[in-house]
């Protein structure tokens, strides 16, 4: 059950910074996303994206998978159930803050 489904709007300080919010929103729209796609889509350096992925993975919000494709190592990421719940709860909290102003 997602946060929106159970009505639990929860502001999430971990997701709230714009870079992490954009990253989680991108992952919410996909099953898996490749590191290269995320880097380009979010206009982040390798180190900045790696740091954000690590922070969210340590919190249990996403998981990463490292794969060997030919001679090249690739990384991809996806939201966990906890990450998806935190994201939907955060969006619900933002909507509650905004209220009827839109």
C-alpha cells in the first residue's frame, strides 16, 4: 500500500532536496534506470550522481545493480517499496502544503 493510498502524507527531508527529488521522481516513472541515463537526464556529474544514489540506497529508498556488459561495467537503479512509499507520501505532503492555491 502506498502512502497516498493509505492517506499518509509525510514530508521527507531526505527526498526533499531538489536533486534527490528529481532523481526519485525519475525512478518512480521507471522499473530500472541506467546510470548514464540518470546522469544525462538530471545533468549531474558522475560523482554527484553516485553520492545521491549512495545516500538513497543507504536509506533503503533505492537499490542498485552493477552489471558487466561485455567489457563494460554498468550500473542501474530502481526504487524499493520503501522508496516508492516515501516518494508518494512526500508528494502528498507537498500537495497538502500547497492546498487550493493552484
